């Protein structure tokens, strides 16, 4: 004798379906960092780096100073090349 | 767990990659304005020519991706050679892969998010290296290396390395500047803010730029700005040559012309108009009685991103095609011809695809070109429209602003819609959001294509993307200002303390 759920087989199947759906919803991983509640790209805004990682930490000012430093080194190379009138490799 | 995850590869690089700190305290609006301006100005310094090339190299370079440069904020012959291409590509690849569950990542876990972010950064760095290497290997810089004679000298490894180092380092620094934006020190998402800044300055330069250039293959000197050509003639009272100058301002192809300017202005106006279309859903607070408001759903639900995505994909295809053609030419010339064959356009020195598969994926150069090459125009438009609508539709679900996410936000904030149960809010939003996203992406693509067909020369796409990106940034700025109670010393300094 098979176990008969109250309300018949069809109701059991339905119940299983809803239970599955609920479990699936509970276990679903978020599709984006924003959906996980951690900032990140929104519908109109593309964001790449919003989380703090355990990397080589630098201050934002250091990044900007690094950029300026790099630009200046290229400018100095240009000036040197103009002054000597030759290409130094 | 067990098994190998692609994400774990990023773990090895985690301690090596520079990482911008997040701020412990809240950053004030004034500080954000300063950071935005400062980072923007520093970013623009990248328009410096690469050291080691002959002067005016940007006119001598044979450029394979000229129609895609504007929207990628890239400029040939400068440190911006790759522009935002690596950053855009990395962002789209990872975020779509996570959205479609192609990679095994649980973004609820902090550790996974860190690896995911490091993966994006690493991809952006690697792409910069690969693209810069590809350009050099394809002989892109060979004609313009200063002091290099291809017939007499051997392979100039030293000069190649110097160019490579500059282009790649600047691309790294750009990624770090983007991170400064993204970490909340400045307004907007880094990539879009920088794109908007770059395009804004380019419009001014292309309209009024006074720096003169020797036109390629001629001895005429002309200013960069399209309007400046006419103004210069008027102010020098050189009225006999004025008609010639006006004609030249409209038709020249090597420098920005007035047709491109008008097309740009027109597309700006259309985008601003489209931006105002919205559906306003009535919402009501469940906590405070009588608090009724509206929740706007914009037609351009995904902003400029569909266009940027479509152009990023096409630019990647073109760039990889350029490398493959150079690679295949020696081994399988037949395959190379199938892919595409280039000729040099004598007036702009750009490489133009004349035949092959790739030639169907470039925008036509003007109205006449559009009509003369109907198949190319149709295939290109189809590609752009399909890519952008596909992206718009999917992005509305995976960007964290999907109907389900917004319904969840409503529930958390105690917002409900009058006459709707909590469950049916998702359904109600689901009827509107995907339609708005697809329609918005489609209409934006049509505007961009119209601009291309009228002879925007790739600038139409850049401007449409730039304006919508700027509007998104502005939106964030206004929200930030209001959340701070409108307290900004800089803003009050501008408005006279009101």
C-alpha cells in the first residue's frame, strides 16, 4: 500500500513543487554584487571595484600621485628628447 | 565544495595587486567633488603623446579601429591608445558571467566578492598587456617609431618595449583611477565618469580647438576645431578665402568637421529628450500614513550601457581581427583575405576595411557611403541593435535592479503600491521594466545608428554614451547632495551662499 497524502496524489505533487521552488529561491545566489547588497553596478552605472580586498592597500591620493608621477616622467622624457635632439633608447 | 573554480586563479594575485582603500568615515560632498575633478584632470593628462614616436604620430598611424575610438575614450598615438577598452571588456565579461551563472561564485560571501573583484582587475590588466602586445606585434607602431628605419635596422626591441611600457602602465593607472571612483571617493562609476569627462573635453576640442596640424599628405595647416577654421579666417579678415574655409570645415575628413558637430548636437538633444520619458508608478509608505509618492521607471532603464556594450564587443572583434589578419598573412593569406583586407585612407591615414567578413562590422563613414554599401549598413545596424537590445534585456535582470530586487527593496523600506499585494509588486514591475529596458536600448541604438549614417564618424556613439553616462553621474550627484541636506560649501560658493 502506497502512502497516500491527504488530498490525493495531485496535491502531493503540487506541494513538492512549491517546496522545491521555495528551496530554489532560498538557495539562489545573487546575480550581481548589488543584488547581494554590496554596491556595484546598477542599471545605468557600471562599477567594477566596490569591495575591499586584502590586496596591497594604497590610499586614493597615492593612486593620483602615482598617475601624476608617471605623466611627469613621460613629459621629462619628451623634454630630454627635444633638448638632445636625439632619440635615447 | 571541492572542484576547481576559475575564481580561485585570482587568489594567487590577490596580495600582489594594488588595491584602493575604502574610507572609514563618510566622504563629504565637497571631498567627492574635489576627487572627481582632480582624478578627471589627471586622467585627461593621458592625452600626452607616447614618448619614442615621431612628432604628430597620431596623423601617421594607420588606425584599424578609428570608428570605435570615441566611445572607448581612446586616442591613437597617445597614452590612451587602449582607452577604457580593457576596463569595459573586463567588467562586461565578469558581470555577465556572474549574472548568467557561468562562473561559480556566490556573491553573498565576502571572500568570493573579493576574488570576483580581483578577477575583474586582473582581466583588465591582462587585456591591456595582450592588446598592447598585439598592436606592437602587428606592426602598428612601425611607421612612427622615431629614428627607426625599417629597411636598415633590425627589430627595434628597445623602442617597442618603451612604447609597450608606457601604454600598459597608463592602462594600469586608468584602472586604478576607476577604482578610486568606484570606491566612493568620487561621483559615479569610474569607467562612465571618465568616459563622460573625456567626451566632454573632446567636444570642445573638436569644435574650438586652436592647435593647428599639418594635414596628412598635404602642406596645409588647419586647426583641430571645426568652428575654429571659420573663426580664424574671420578674425584674420581673410575674407576672400572664407568660402573655401567654410567648405573645408564641412567636408574635411582628416580632422573633425562641422557635419560631425551638428550630428553630435542633434544626438545630444535627442538623448536628453529620451531621458525624460518615464512611467511613474504610485507608491505609498506602509509605515507613515498619507505618505504617497511616485516611483519613476525611465525609458532608458539601462542608460548608456547597451550602446557601450555593443561597441565594446565590436571593437574587440575588430582589434582581434586586425591581429589575426597580420598573423595569418604569413601562413594563410587566403584566410586573411576572408577575414578582411585593409587599405589606407589617404586623407586620414586610417585603415579602412574594403572586403572580408570584418568589413561588415564597421559603421559607414557617411550618408553617401551608407547608400552605396547597403548590405554593410544593414548588417552593421542589425549587429548593433541586436547586441544592445540583448544586453538591455538581460542587464535589467542581472544588474541588481531587476523587478525582484526592487520589490525586495520596497519591502525592506516599507513601501507598497496601492491596490497591490507584496507578491504582485514583482509581477507589476516585471511588466514594465524589461519592456522599458529593451525599448530604451533599441531607441538609443537607433539614435546612434542615425548619427553614424549621417556621418558622425563614430562620434555619434561616443556622444550618446557620454551624455547618458553624464546624466547617470549627475543623478548620483543630486541624490548625494540631497542626502547630505544640500550642505556643500563648494555648491554654496557657486550659488552665492543661497
